[in-house]
């Protein structure tokens, strides 16, 4: 992928980086040559990014042209607000206190050059701040008010850098521009860069190692250069064209932060943060499904005021769910009033609201995989042995029941129609709709973002085509944002 550094004046750039083109702000904004370029990364090192300045328009027009740009307009806007700077840096508080603990003054300035600092002690902090505010050159100002606080982060231009720092910046820039993500290491020229977010330590990830390899190979066939990344790679997210999340998601979690940042930076993402937000909260799902007249088991949103009366509306046994539960965790079945009281005492400590549902005994649950409001796979998940759920987390090693994958033609029309209608309430992302059949009727149990796709399970019928369908969607999302040739 072509790399272009845009500077206010070519004389501002004192470095020699192979493979990097230097272009003036004026040329990038006015020369038609740069309007129609594709597969380009723009590194905006203008002297300033003030609103409606030439530097601001470099990032704005780069996004309009479908170019990947650092910093993005979103980052430029974030840097203007000290309130946003402080809010986004809250997660760094422990690291800030640790790294600045030996400083005796009440103010400290940290210069961040391509994600690094001249002093190795501050490298980790520099990388984290760069991850939040992706601009090549930054200055972070800290003040001490009972503890260290990040007061502001402002962009730097090459003109502001002391000459004594240039030899260090040459090294940092070489490392920055020549990372693996910028190199065509495949035997063909990849058109786009794809990151797949995984957690190697996750006990029950949404895709096993063989399925992840299938995603990688499908991505390469679709013209992606693919990297498996972890939460430690957050600062590099904006340097990719697409993100596929294959780690269990949650709102109060780095997976949501990755999705939110991807959306803000124009990175195509599955699943998007809105889908994570909606699917992760069963209170939202209960309300949305009821409003759309979609059949579900009898459901009540429980709180302190109705905890003593709701049971008569449902009848025992009752299934209780934490609002943010997933993969059958945080879900309890109670058979009488004593069990109900103990369970509610526990659940209402963590959340003001709890979901209570009628228990519908079945031997299996349907799972319909959805993408773009269309079914892409269908499975029957049978209950774990001697258990009422498909996962039995009480075992030393979680035991799940057997599964059966069917062609879409084998699935009853009522099941598919219900999956399409209910998932459309969430969006057009990648979802798994769980449905029960009981006494001739069908009910939506829940809708999951980031559904399981394991080798030999969900792909048993569609095979490699399942992975290619998902990669096609990501590529299409990228191409939608690109200007026509």
C-alpha cells in the first residue's frame, strides 16, 4: 500500500525513509493526481490542524477520497477537548501514576514521536497515548493535583522538533513505517489490511484455531493481508482497513473499545459497537422484541420494586439472566421462592435490573447465523448431558452438548423468518439468533453478536464459503467508502 507523508512545506521533512513519499499540503489538496489514488495511507504532518485550516482539510479530504489517514478528523476533534482527553485516558491512570512517580516537579511534558519517547521508561505510556490519539507526533502535558493527571494532548509538526532529537526520530520513523502491516509479505499484492482480534487465553473463544486459520486463508483469497491481533495492538488499529472481532464481546470491555474506535476511524468492522451494545444487554433485547411483537418466552424485567410479585406472572421454574450474560453464563434456573430470593439477592447486587423468563424445556435450541439480514448457517445445539442448557459451566471443564448443522433448505420456514425479523432489529451485522420450538410454536430466546463459528461445526455444511461470505462483506464495506475510479 502506498505511503504518503503530507507536510506544510517539503523542507519540514528531514528524514530519509525508503518507500515513503513526501507531498506538500498544497499539492495534496489541489493536484488532481491525489484525488483519484486508491490503496493509499496518508500521514498528515501539517504544521497545524485547526478547524478549516489546510492541515484540517488534508485529513477531511483524505477521508472523503477513501484514503486511510492518520490523524483522522475524529482524532483532531478529540485533541481539541481537554475533557475528552481526560475521559479517554481514564484507563491509563495506573500506568500514569507508575511511570511519573519519580518526577519531583508539578508539571511534566512527554513528547511522543511515532508512538515512542526518547526515554525508554516512558515508551509504554507513549504507546498507550498514541493508541488513544493516533497522530504521528504528539505532546502530552501532565499536571500533579494530588496525583498525576493528563491535562492535554496536542499534535506536533516536524518544525517544532528540536534538532538534537532528529537522529532518534529517524530511528523511530523507520520502525514505524516499516512494520509488517506496511509490507507486502504475501506472494501477491494484497489490496487491503485486515485485523482479526483474538484472545489466545480465552477458554471458550467464538472461533477455534482451525476456524481462525480458515478466516485468514479466506481473507487472503479475497485480497486481504491478514494479521491476528490482541488487545495489546490497540494503538495500531487505525492502520488497518477492516477489523473482524473473534473474541467474546462485552460493552465494559476492550472489544467494545476496539469496535467503537474502528467505527470512528472508518475501519470496516464486524461486529460494530451498536450491535455489541444492543446484543450484550438483555434488557434492551427484551424491550425491542416485545415492541416488535416477536414471540419470546414470558419475560419480565425485574427490579427491587417488583421482585416480590413478578413470579406469579411467569410461574416456576423461572430462568434468571444477568443483563450482560453470554454463552449461558450468568444464567440461573430457580424452582421455588427460596431459590428465587437467594438468586435475586445475588444478581441485584451487580445490576439494578434482571431478566426473568419462563422456562421452556426443549432437547435443543436452534441457532441461525445471520449476516446482512440473511441466514448463512443453521445449527441445532443439544443440551449438555444431564443439564438444562447447551453449556454446563459447573463442570471442571465446561461441557457442551452435541450439535447438528443443517442446510438452510432443511430449516422450517417459520424458524428462518423469525431469525430474519428479529435480527433486523439489531442491524446488518454478524449475529446468532437462538430460537426454541415448543408445542408447535417458535420463540426467540436471544440474539448474539459475534456468534460461534468453529471448524467442523457451524461450517459443516457451507464449508469455506461461510468464511468467504464474511470476508466479502468486509471487503464490500471498505469499497463503499472508496471513491469510484
